C-alpha cells in the first residue's frame, strides 16, 4: 500500500520539527497510542490499540527515525504486530518553510498482513488517510499548546 500527502502548518519548521520529535506530543497524537518509550537513539517501543473496520486489536512494535537532516528531512520506519496481523511501514518526511509556516510532504509505503489485510486495500487506504489527517491536525494543535505554555 502506498500513501502520499502534504500537510500545511501555520507554525515555523522548527516548531513542527520539535513536535514531530517530542515523545510526549507523539504519545498524545498517534491514534490509539497506549505507550511510547524511547529505547535507543531515535528508536521507540510503541504499543497501540487500533481498529480497522471489524478488525480490532493491540499492536506492539518499534519505530526508528533514520537519515535525519534536522529541520528538513527524516525517514520514519515502523513495524508492529498483534493478534489482527502485522504492519511494516517506511515513510519519507520532508519539511519546507513557506510564507506563513511550513509544509510537510510525506510518502509512505506499507505492508499489511494477517486478518487486518482481509479488510481490503481500498478500505485500509481510506482509513490510513483519515488517521494521517487526524495525526497531523493533532500535531498542529499540540504544537500550538506547547508553544503557548512555554
């Protein structure tokens, strides 16, 4: 499954970069995230509860950030498994400044197996796009909150 997207933020690149790399913010904004723990340099252990159509379950996995070019680019690698199946994903993330904030362009390739794959690629793609939209909208809200508090 391949997904691409582009999200515009009203905050500068530095603020969004920090939000996208802050474990406290990520735990709040990743849909279904139960736990997010730093276990090594740029590597996290994650547990999630998610449901796709009638297939619901818990997943345990790892997330690794690679090829990091601070404030500009990184690759997000994730893998997880649980009773409904398994997922591996690789997403290129590129942040660019624009006149009133910044833009994040992302390109994700994912492999889904097990019961969750039985839902079908059209449904999975639609749900994945919805969850990505929610994630980025929540990143924006949390980054604004954190900026106001600090």
